[in-house]
């Protein structure tokens, strides 16, 4: 319960995506897997930020032909990632 909570895997992944070291497709797959398998007892604020980005990634639809009004494009995904990274960096 008192285990050190380490946001660095999430932060590193977000930084890689924002620095164009990985593409949106790879970011999407890695983040969704990481979050779904995560059993860490995050603080409410940490969890809310991680879960927010999970939802944004889930709404990410790269193909404009398939995108509806609830979906987001890559630019919006990058903005959501940048915002989440800023908030998480202030927490850690």
C-alpha cells in the first residue's frame, strides 16, 4: 500500500510521442496496454489524469473518413497528451 508510485513509464511514453520518437499508433497501443495492466494504487488526482488520457486515446481515430464528432485527430491527441504530461509532472 505504501509502495512508491512511479509515473515515469507513463511520462517517458508521453515524451516519446510528443518528441515524435514513436507514432500515434504505437503510442496508442503502448499506453492502452500499460494502463489496462496497471495495478498501482494511484492517488485520485494521478488516476484521474491517467484515465483522462486513456479516454482521449480511446477516442483517437486517425482516419478522417471514420471520425465522428466524439472522436479526436492526432493534433487533438497531442494536445491532450501535452496537457496530461504537464499535470502529472506537477504531481511527481
